[in-house]
């Protein structure tokens, strides 16, 4: 059989970041219609260390997953930029059998996940879905949402969290990873794209990774990616997110501090994001 875009000659390893970057770039040319090309770029940026994947929170998130993942547990990954979250769940589960559904509004990361070699203990399915339309009830024992909420507006956040709570089975739990970002000075915000692109290009050059496509096409995509970033910098605190979770019906919410990441210096000021994991039941 001749391989197709989503059917590589050999299944990909979830830790082969360069191969995943190439797959995301190739598949994103066809399937990135709802994300502005975000997922087409993500794999290469992660491989070069420009952006941090879910593994940046693994020291905090993995123990919570291990405690939650009982044999036969049904798991929903609510949003997934690449296979990183799925692979972390697999590592946390070990030999524990699970059923995992990966849902995202963009087909590109789902197509990349479909190219992975099978996990021995995990049955994986993918679902292209706008989470504001999620209509499952008591369908999952564990829901993991990693850095998804900044991609939607305030009303959609409330709607999604309401639907995620409804989708949890009795006794289930939501593990939500977030980044707390501070507001930029107006003058710095105007220079954001230029500063971020310069930092990204320097990290890519130092990493030595091969670009997934022609340099001119990649550079143009990098400019588009940078232009979309400010809208996704959600200025919030874990306390505000905890209040939001309680407002949709979660009764128990516990917050765990993760690491600081993504420093960006503009005009002599350094902006950084702090990671947190919230466990809600």
C-alpha cells in the first residue's frame, strides 16, 4: 500500500521530536484550518526548545495521573497540540490498561497521533471536536486539559468547563494545566512579535534541528505564529481559574505549582509564565 499523508511508511515513536515535527508540518498543510497554522508549526518549535510541551509539567502532573489512572479508566485529553500529553499519560499508566480519547478542534495533531506506534496497554481514539459542543455525560473517569483555555474567549471557557464537568463520571477528576502570565507594558506589547521571532530564530539555530520545510515558507509561518501569540497570552492567576472551576460545579479544587517557563525580554523587561496544575473533582 502506498503511504498517505497520515499513513507513514513506519509508525512514529512519540519521543522522536524531529519526525513528529516533519509529520506536523506535512499534515498541517492540509488539515490546519481552524488554528491559523498553529499545529503545523508546533512540532518544530517544540523540537528546537522554542516552546515547552506537556513534559515541562511532568514532575507535578505525572504523580497526579498515576494516582488517578486505575485499570480500565476512561481518559479524555481535552485539546492536544501534539502526542506529548498522550505519551505522558502512557508513561504514568505503565502497564495499566486504559481507553484514551484525544479531542481537538484541529485535525492536524490528531492525524499526527494516528501515525504513532501503538501503546501496549492503551487503546487510543481521536475525535475532531469543538469542545464547546461536547455533549457526553459521565463518559470519562479522568479528563486532562493542558494549556487549552487561553485559545478560547471567556464565554467559551465557561462553556467548556461546564461541559467537562458534566462529562466526568462520578468520582472522576479533571487535571487542568495552566500558565499564569503577567500583562505587558503597551510599548513592549507593540514590540512582542519582533522580540519573540528573534528569540525563536536564535533557539532554532542553536538547536541544529533540520527545518521541516523550505526556509522561506517556514519563516513566513513563524511570523504568522508570532502574530497569533498575544491573543493567547491569558493574563490570569490560579486563584481566578479555581474560582472559575467552582462556578461550574467542581466542589474540590487543589492547586499545585509547576515550573516557570517561556522567558521573553522586551525593552529591558523580562516576562515569564508560571505553570500550575489544578485538580478538580
